[in-house]
């Protein structure tokens, strides 16, 4: 690649600097939805509630890895955003984005007519709420606050 090609990349990067918080929020929300959908489809969290994990055949390690993924993603996003107030606001926005994406993915069979729409919507609401509330909310908020506080100090 010619040397002048790198200067074009640097110019694009400097022009996108203002978009960094929005892109972080979008990527964060997609990551939260991806982790939640993976945990749902693999049977790690749903239909088992968090309290019944030890009684079921789902290993505690798999559940811990799900929450570690939420924490790690939030920690890294907090590091990038670097301000506690911005990280907290961005977490709530990305959490809503993740919730909506997970709901949309789970209700898609109803929207396409594969299953009755009411059944798909109700199932999507229950599964998304079970996977993303309340522990994922608290773990994600804690991760974003720790990441941004670490970067701020």
C-alpha cells in the first residue's frame, strides 16, 4: 500500500472522532443483544431463572461467563468513553438498544408468520426480560462505571 494511503485513513479517523460515543453505544447494544441471545438459545439462562441454576443441569461456569461477557463489554466501553457521566448515560441507551434488538430477534418468527404472533411476542418479552433483567443490568452498570472511573483517574 502506498504511503499516501495511510494519510487518507488518518483523515477519515479524525473526521469520525465526533461519532465515537454513538458508535460505542451502537456496538455496546449489539454486544449486549448478542450475549443475551446466545445465552437464551443455548439454554444457559432461559427457561432457568438465576435462582435455579444450581438445581438444574446448567453449569454455574456458563452463567458466570455470560455475566463476565456483559461486564467485560461494559468495562471496555467505559474505558473508551472515559467519563463517568457519559458512560452511565451510554450504558442505559445501549441497554435499551440491546433489549430492543434481542426482542426483535426473538419475535421474528411471529412477524414472519411461522408461529402465531401473540405467542412469539409474549415469549420474546419473557425471555428477554429474564436474560437482561435485573442481574445483567447491574453487572453492566457496574462494569461501565468501573471502566470509566479507571480511565478518569
